[in-house]
C-alpha cells in the first residue's frame, strides 16, 4: 500500500499539518480550553481511536517513548502531564477526524498531487478530497440537497 502524505488544515489552529501534527494540535487545543482530568481526557480521546498503542498516556507511565510525543507533554488538571500518541495511519486518522469534527473542529484534507493525479484530473472523482472519496466508498450520499 502506498504511503499517505495527506496534509490537513484545522480552521483557526493550523495549516499544512501532517497526521501527528493534526492530532497533537487538536488535543493540545482541547486541553487548553477544558483543563481536563486524566479520566476526562481519556473519555474524550479513547484508546480505541488510535488502536493498539493507545492515545493518551501519563508521561510517567509511558513504556515505549518513541511512540509518543515526549518532547511536548501537555499539562492537565492538578499539574499532571500527559503525552499524545504519534502513531497515526490512514485508518486511525479517519477515526480521529470524525471524533474531532464531533467536537466542533473544522478539518480539511489536502492530498499531494502526483503525475498520476494530474493525468486523472479530467475525471470528476479526481477532484474529490480524500474525505469525500472515503465517504463515497462507504456509500454515504455526498450530494447537496436543494
């Protein structure tokens, strides 16, 4: 399977973010706005979204530091520090985007163009964003109702 080099923009938070930057930016913003307890942050950002490695961990409890953003721990309620997973791929980032949008974040996806993409630009499907392509594959209606 080809690598996914999509970039993301979060309205009012950042542009041209890779997957790990997207996740960290949104989690950081949410933490700053809500000052959650560890239990609260795990309820909002459950491990199931990330998958097997886990999503949010207390900095002191991390057993595999290369899989978490140890350079930028986030301060939560009672002065505790948590770190965010940096293990994001095509499948789990879609779960994260869905979760983030349910929290009110506006995210757009930008897929880098390649020669093949340029050759396909005459096809209407080539102009769809990655998110739109996924929705279409899932059989969800993308047409606007008038």
